[in-house]
C-alpha cells in the first residue's frame, strides 16, 4: 500500500484528510512548511488529535526534500500561492514515481498544473465547504457568529454548490484512486448551498450569480459526484457543536492561567 504524504497537514482540508486516512488504518506523513499558516492555538489543538495516532509522522519540509519516496501519494491542498518552498518541493517530485493529488478551492487560481507532469497525477477542484475546523474567515463561520449578515464574505463565496467537509474528504480519497486528470467535485444536491444557509438562519430571496461564480481554472475537467451523506440540518448542528466544544476548551485554558 502506498504511503500518504500530506503537505501543510494542519490546514483545513489537509487536517481532515489526515484524520480520515488514519481512520482508514493508513500511515500518514505530514510535511510541514517552515512558514506559519494558521493560528498557533488552533495548531496546538489539532496536534492533540493527530499526535495520538500510531500511524502519524510529522517532519519538516526542508528535511523531507532530502528523501526519495517510492509508491507514495502526495496530497497538496492549495493554501497560499506565495509558498515558493512548496512549489520547489513539488518541482523536485516531477521525476519521482509518486502520485500528486493537487487540491484547489472553487475560487482559487492554481499556481501549477500537475496533470501535465504525469498521467497519474490528479487535480481536484472543490466546491464551497463547511464543517468542523472551517477557517474563521469562511462565509458559513461568519454567518454563525456575526450579528449581521456577512455581505463581504457572501460576495466572495462560490454559491453554486457546497459539501460538508467529511463528504468532501471521502470524495478526494476516491478521486485519488482514479486515473490521472482534473476532477470537479459536486454534491449532486439541488440548491444545496441555499439549504445549508437556511439551517443557519438566513434565506436568500434573489441571488444573481456574478461573473466570479463562472470562473473555471481547470481545462477538460471531469465531474465527480461526492456521496453527500451529511444533510444540511445534520451538518450545521455538528458545526455548532464543534464550535461550542472548542470555545469551552479555550475558556478552560484561560481560567487555568
């Protein structure tokens, strides 16, 4: 069985990917860039989850560059295009036999096309997502915690579709086992994004999808329908519970100090 290598393992999608792969009994090597990319407190919280698993190994990106990994799957979720170290890391793998799974979000412009390097490489284009550990600047997070509607985040959001993070991760793992190429994940659920928003407490009476919603950065991509098992009411409830759990832990740490 090939080893799973996840770059920037504490970022949103990468972290959930690590958890799911280990839940499936697979070994995961987290490759950590030297540049910080998330809140220190959040990272420490996630380390507690990952560090308990015997299948988990963490190493620095600079150290990992010296190794030659055979029969490996490299998962790289597009977090910050300014990370030249990650770009260099991937360039080094061009001649390697490993398979690269490059993951981009709906409104992000990718900084490389790994499918041109090898026929086995996979490019995954994600829709909007929500769920545990979602970034603080995400639309659904703001919708839960803000007293007023987050119009700025709303305009940036890809409102065509949405997946709960668990369903998205399962679909990524499925696509990683397919033939190389570019794949766009979809839920296959009608008005899915609007239904999630309704569960949070908002209804959109009219929405004219703007030019930004029509941007497509992958040429010749195939559609892959995820198994959208998590219903909006279920997903929003789990999201609320997760937020409450994290807030309680933060308060307990604060009071102990």
